[in-house]
């Protein structure tokens, strides 16, 4: 795995940094800058109430999917859930 701990020092991205600040792991996966936000916006745009992810490593995509479901539930006001296998 690539050690990306200095990612935000080298590449300034305040919006992306803010979206990742609550994730527990400090190492940015090399696919995170692309797939995580994409999954978040696909979840939000589709209005998904449920998300299931098969195959979880460090939880980066899990974080973005679950955040999208949570934000949809806040906006739509009904129950939803994220499932990670």
C-alpha cells in the first residue's frame, strides 16, 4: 500500500480533506480521491435508503456510502441502513 499520510500537505484539497476528516484511518488509500466521493454522490443523487458493500478493507468506501445514506435519511426523514460484508 502507498503511504499517503502527507497527501494533503502535497496536494491542497480543502473540500476533500473536510469530507475525510471524520474517518478513523490516517492513511489515504490511493483510490480514495476518486471512488469515495463518486460513491457518495451516486448514493445522494439516487436517494438511496440502503447500501450494501461486499468486501471492506479499511472502510474508505464504506465511510462515503454510509455518509450518503445518512445524509439522505436526514433529508428524506425516513429510516435507512448501510450494510458492509
